[in-house]
């Protein structure tokens, strides 16, 4: 007895009725993998491809798909820098950093190339699988945009001959802020502030009576805790799928609502999803239509520095006057802005879809065509409302305001991509030995962006429209569509040819020839080839014993040239910008023109990528281990040369840099069953390390107690500064040590390493201190089931990472803009605590404080390695013989939690916090990492899976 997907059995026939249960036979190497412009059995894949199934994305309490991908695949590196639902920014890298410019991977959804942000518009429940293309062998067919890897997303389809199946998934829970740093008590804060002043030779600030008064009166709740609260998260998805003999359908609708943790309004994020995937077959013709509509709404407080300001006040301050009028005291407590300061509304509508046609000309030869559209309309309305603040309960007039200009702005943008493709695909096997698969095609992708901004100040305080007093003005930031229009296009020819003999020897070549409008006519076209080979060693005759008793073994390797065209638009041209009322001439404000130099000889960045690896299967397909080693050299990196300040500007960018990025990755999948338990384990671990190899003169970027370095032979944007050697023990230690020029220090102050060994601490003593890019990233996914119960958990983390943190979380009473000392800072040096974590406590601005905190040193350097229980879920599926009575095929209930536990080398800040984007460059609007982040959120909830 045999059946597809099950092990065959031979059973002796008797006169008694036979009850036969076939055992599922899942051969790992027979798994179908989605690759560029097609699918392939894993045994035929010779590139580095990892496929993430829907089971790793479903039922996760996350705001977007990128969050759900964290920890699921080796060297798919995702950092969640903020857990704010209205600012869910993440860094995503495949195999690390390869260029100083944009390291975004290419995203393809159902064959349509789109922007990376489109991944977060998807309903995770609509995804069938995501393939991660990591090397040249798998990614070269995407040519000029594939050097950072490719994500191929395939959405769910119906099945031919399937009855209608209705699925409903719901999830509801609460996200609770988990505060990692805590202030000392109010009276302790006053005592410590006095101590800092006295240690600096100054007069105490608080008198004994004032300290006693603080001790006798209960503290207010810390402002950070007042402005953040638990928030509801809920998700609902319904779908119906099925098919007849010649057609399939899948239709789904989803709603996601994640409330913000900020108090003061109905802040948060809502997303609506609708998707329709249809296919039809007639004779040799196959047609499909895929369409998705996604709408996202954000309601955000107009209080950009809410957390930053709220952290700076000791707990004896209060937000509102202690009367019945609810008047606010200080604009920097944030509560007034959150409750009354206005809002920002953002709404985004996206339609993405395609029409596909396929005709089988002869056996094995098909011609395919596709037309796709990705259209997004985005609108943002900003309104600032004037908020008054009062000095005390007797005051009738405000002492200050926020939002005096009463800004109101409408920003609109629309962008769309048109994608057309034509492909000729041939796939045949001859004499059961020779498998030939070839593909050749062309495509065009055109992109258009338009935006405008209407901004006004001094608008009506109640309505936000032009005021009746006629004082409303147009804000200079206003702009119209011709100022903000971008059009680009790329034409491509691509192809692939693969051959295998006897399912033992594999070879494949692929190429793409791209022409991009981002480059001048003479430099517009680039050719990107790759060569791959594989050997299924265990299929050889001399491996019979190994194959029969151990398992399978396959070696594979690839080499190719990939491209990166992520350069700014029109950079091959010199562009001009008009600035109104920007210059003074003859005592009159006049307009002026700025310019950005272009470079007509700009070309692609090119990455030469080598990959070698193996796939090994053991214990009758229950254990699979994959290993890959890669080495990538990126040349022609786009850099802006440094020029003398007297030049008055910058020169054009040019192809001048070179980087190396190499690493390895291991993926282990193991499944085994005991008498009553079924276990599934997936573990991945990986590393990547980059090095700048050609750059020219080194560059040091200084950003408030943090310096980063770009130097040949060093990882990109490594931390750079002074290395500390503990604290001075006594006056003799000071006398016998190198000191910074002009420094006056005392026992307990920071001692620096004299790296240059010249007896003086100066700029020559600075060293490379570390690097913020995550290394030794890992993920462990474990699932076990017993009868109707199931339990799953995801553990994710980073084995090595450095983090520089500046500001008040490191430096007590920093720069006099904060009046708080935190509990983790109490381990400071004293004569009775000489093994302290921090130097002695001194007033800001004193000579000791300048020595201890005034230099970019490793006093600010933290260990950001961590291990996190990212997701845990326990469920129960009711027996089918019970649910079928009510017409229900499956009913599963579950409870789950996210970010439940974190083990980290640093306890007072989330270890994923970073001042860097995915190219190790600074984040827009953030000079350096102050730790004033939206707090880590712990989720507790429950859910329901229902199938009819």
C-alpha cells in the first residue's frame, strides 16, 4: 500500500478486516523551496536559500511581519530599536554589513519587486512562506539590487479539488511597559546631589530641613511611570479558501489594533487587510490574479520628546497643580503635551496586485507574462495646540506656553510602481537521468513619487484653520508637487540554466543585465552573473552504507557578482535648490540657490560573493544540519570625498570605497517522537564581520561622548575613544600615572590607558573600543505536542555586541538638564567601595566630572549581548470527534506571552537599543544613543484558531 507523502507498507492479506495506518514520510531534501522566478526541490538547490514557513509567523503578537521574522533564520539579523507601535522601526540585514550606503535587502511579494516597508503592510496570517536568498547563486537573477540579499514572500493560495475551508484566527492581549531604570527616592536624590556638590568643593544645594521635608512627604509617582500605561492589542483574521478541478481561490480579511502606551488620547496603530488570490486553468493555459488592499492608521501625540523629558525629574516634582482646575506646572513633564498638546494623524492606503498568464507551448516549455501594480497614497495631518503652564495655585496667568505657533500641516504623497515581466521557462527530465531547467526573461519596473505639503502657523486655536484675526502665515516648509517629484525606471534581461545528472551532480548559471535611470547614459547598464555547483555525495555507490544507515549529504558552492543601485536619485546630475528669505542683502531678506554636485561617472556598487556549504540529513530524515561559509568583497562603494572647510560645501559622490564581509551560519532542524510526545526543534546561529579595506584618509565622527571611526582594516563605524584603566586609588597612584593635559583629579576619578606611552593622555591615546553590529546571532524554536495540548517557545539573542550609551543613564545629573540619579548608579567609587562600577560622585562641570565623563571613553561602553524568551505559547485543540458535531473541523485555544524574560549584560536598558541604522550610519533625528527609548513591552494574551 502506497500513498504520496507516506511510507509504503507491505501487509499480509488474511480473512480478517485490515486496519492500516500509514506513517508520514517527509524527506527533507524533497521539500519544495521558492526561488527567484520559480520553485525548486531542496535537493536541486545549490545556492544558500532558507525558507521560513507560515508556522513560524502565525499567532505571534507582533505589529508587523519583520518582528515575526526575528530569530527565525540564520544571519537574518533584525534589531527592534523601538517598541512604539507608531514608530516600529527595525534594522534588517541579511549576512551583515557590506557597504557604507544602503544595506536593505530586496523585497519581492508574489513576484512584484516592492519597497522593504511593504513587508509590514502584510497580514502575517496571509503569508505561506518567505524565502531568504543569501548568496550570489540564488540572488544573482535579481542583479543590480541583490547584493544585500533577497526576501521572496509567497502568500497563501487555495488548493484544487478542495472543499471550501473557513479559518478564523483571533488574538487579544495587553502589552505592559517594563521599566528597566528607576530613580532613587526623593530625599535620597537630594542627599546624593549634595554629596556631588561637596565632592566638587561646592556648597550643598539642599538644606537639612529640605531633606527632612522630602523624607517626611511621600514621593509622587515617577513621571516616566505616569505617562505610560498597559495597552490593548487585538488581531482578527478570517479567510475562505478552496478550489475546483480547474480553479482555486483564497480570500481573506484582517484587522489589527495596537493601542499606544502613552496616556492622553486614543493613540496607537490600526491596520486593515484584504486579499484575494485566484487561479484558473483551461487546457494548457494557467491564469492567476492576486490583489491586496492594506490600510494603516496612526494616531500619535504631538510630543516628540515625551519620554526624554519625563525621565529628567526627581519623584518629588508633580505634573499638575494641587487644585481642582487640572492646570499643568511644567512643559517638560510631558503630561500637558500628551493630554492637550495636539496630535499627528497618519493614514496610508496601499494596493498591490498582479495578473499572471502562463501557456504551455509543448511539454516542459512554458511562456509566462505578468503585469503588476504597487500603489501607495500617504497622508499626514499635524496639529499643535497651545498649552498653558502655571507657577503655583495662586497664579491666574500662565508663566509659559507650548505650541505658541499653533502649527497645522497637511502632507500628502503618492507613489506607485508598474512592473511588467515576460519569461520563457523550460523544465524537462530525459531518460530519468538528465534534468534540464532553463529560464530567460525580461522586465521593466517604473517608479513615480509625488508629494506636497501645506503648512501654516498661528492657526485658529480651536479649529486649526486660518484664524479670523488674519495673522495666520504660510510656513516656509510648505512645498508643492513639482518640487517633490521623482521618476525612475529599470529595464532588465535575466536568465538561468540548470543541469543535474542522476540527481547527484548539479550545475547552474544565472545572470541579469540591468539598465537603471539612476545612472548616466554611458554607465547605465550592468551585468551580474553567477555560477553554482552541487554534489549529492550520499547518492554515490560507494556511499550505500552511509545512505542506508546514516542519512544524506550534499555539498554546494557558488560564486557571482551582485549589484547595489541604492544611490540617491539624480545624483549623476548637479541639482539646485531655491531657498526663500535665506540671505541678507542690503538689509533685505532675499532668496538664494544651493546646489549638490553631480557625478556623471557614477556606477553600480558590485559585490563579488563566494559561498560554500553542505546539507546533511541523519536518523531517517529526523535531523538536518546545514552549514555555510561566505566571503563578500564589495567594490565601488559610493563615498563623498572630504574637502577643506574653505570650500564651503561638499563635492560629488564617487565610487571609491571597498569592504569585505565574511561569516558563517549553521541551521539545525530536529524532530523526534516518543510514545506520547512529538518534538520539533529548530536552532540557528550565525556570525558576520565586516572590514573596510579601501577608504582613503580615516574619518572620526564625534557625537556627544561617542566617536565612531571609519578606517581601513577596521569594522565600519567602530566605536573610538579612550580606554579606561579603572579609578585612581590614591594620591600616589595619581602621581605615578599619565594624566590628561590640564586635568585636576582625585582618588576615585577615572584613569585612562596611555596607549601611546608618552606620559600624557591626549588624542593619540584613543583606540578602537568595539562595534555595535550584532554578532553570533541565534534563535531556538521548540515545539512539543501531547494529545491535544501543544507548547511552543522562541528564544532569540545576540552573543556579542557593544553599545555606547550617553546622557543621564550613565552620568549622574548630566549637564544640569536632569536632576535625577538612578538606582543603577549607586555603585559609585568611595573609600569603602573601591571596586565600584562608576567613578566617584561629583557635580557636573567640576574638574573631576569633566575628566570622568567629558571624553569619549569606554566608561560609556556597555555589553549588549542578550538572550530573550521572545515568545511562548500553550494551546489545546479540542478532539475532532467532539467539534465535528457542531460542524467545526478544528478548534484550538491558546495563551501566549512575548518578551517574557531577558538575560543581558546590561540591566538598565534594552540591549537592542541602538543609535545606528542598518548601514551603521546614524538614525535620522538621533545623534547618539541616550537610552530615552519607548520601554520594552511584555505581552500577555489569548487566542482562538477556528476552522470549518
